[in-house]
C-alpha cells in the first residue's frame, strides 16, 4: 500500500456501529490517544439500499461536531467506520459517506470496514493472526497482512456455530428432549427453560414468531453455562461449542509459527465452562499459534485504523467488502 507523505497533525474519528447502537471516538491522529467518546443506543436502520447512510449521518455528524467543539475544533484528517453488516449491506455507506465526511470535516482519508475488521484491529492491531468475535453470532477473521480469510458469520440458520445463539438453541433442544422423554435431554436445562419462558409445550409459540429470535436463543446460553458444572449434557454442549469455535479459528489463522489468536466479544464472558474446552481445542488444532488477550474492542480498532491512515502506517490489507479505503492512501 502506497501513501503520500503528508503532515498528520490533527484528530481522527473512529465509529463502531452495531446492533446495540453506535459509539464514536475522537482521538489524536499521531498517537491514537482517545480524547472523548460518545454513544447512542439507537442502532442504525437498514432499508432497501442496505444500512441507511442518512440515518447513520443523522447520528454521527452532530455528535462529531460537538466533540470537535469541545476539543477546540482542530481538523479531522482521517476517519474509520466499522459497521455490522458492512460486507453485505454497506453499499449505501460506501457510496455516500466519503462525500459527506469530506463536506462536513474536509477529511482526506477514510476507511469503511466490516465490524469483524475493527474487532481484529482492536484485538491484535496490525499483526498477523486470527480473531474470533463471539456474541449472539460468531465470525472468525484472519490475515497474514496480504489478504483476509473469513470463516462463519453466516447467521443462526446457516452457521454461527458455537455462538451464543447456537449454545442457547442447543440448550433449549436438550430441554425439549427432557420434556419429551427422549435421549440426550437435560432436566436441569428444562427447569431453567420453563423458568425463563414458561411451560415447555408453549416454547415454539414464544420463540418462532420473534423477529429477534437469535437474541432470544442467545439469552439462554448463560443458563447452559450455569448448568455445566453439574450437568453432563450442558457440559457437552459447551465442549461442542468450543470445538466449533476452534475450527473457525483454524480455518482463518495463518500457518506461520507464532501467529496470534484472540477471542473477543461477550460470548467469552461465560468463563471457564466454555473457555476450558475451547482452549483445549485450540491447543489441538492450532499448536503453532499463541492465544492472547485482546488489546482493545472494535471502537479501539476503528480509532487504530483511522490513526494508521492518518500517519501512513496502515498494514492491514484492503478488501472490496471487508476494508475499503477512500482518499489519500487508497489504492
């Protein structure tokens, strides 16, 4: 990647847009040190053109104007946006944001990234390796700094194997097996399911009409974790989840010795019931890799991308759907 040598005094903007809302950070261009952050609990809407650029800008432009005013109105020299759905629903953002940011801030460099890329940049920076981002869904992303490799992230019907939704669905299936008297059931999970959702026979009516079905499934994953210490069925579900997660990491991790693997996202707050079998599976499938704690979250990753753009030090590879660059520094 070739950059034009330009001064990089000023500030950068990092944005993390996801299903639970939007977060914005203003940071020093040279160091990436964050000066202030603001957040909104209103997720950016989607429409016929994908993620709504208009709704995104309605939230971001006033927020950045207020941040800049409090900082003394220095120039914004680069920005980076990480958005859930950018890879498949980001056409409108890619078409409208470069011009809108240039008009509002005079910004010369812009990165538009999938949220998995900002999760990677936050967790590992610009080093080769693999990051698994786990929450309601699950996606693995890896790079050797030449190209990206992706595994899973296909949603709760086609994949997201090992995710919160996957664990919750497996736990509820085990509950229903116990309700029916079939093999593989768990009376402990049945008790917890009925406490949360009501009588087991009514669970399909509670679950199937919901438009937020993945989140409802994922809400049961912590119950599986709580049962794992004393219930072999729950423990088995988490062991299979760990294997799925390790397989996703294996699929994207560079083969070079010493490659780093980081786990990021709320799924891994489940703790040892999931992490113990997961670490065992990673050790078996990726003996050459080293598992590390993530250095930061996706907002930190967006700030790091913007700072690297501003300073001409971006090493992460550009990709048509995962990481698009605009302005100075773009290919």
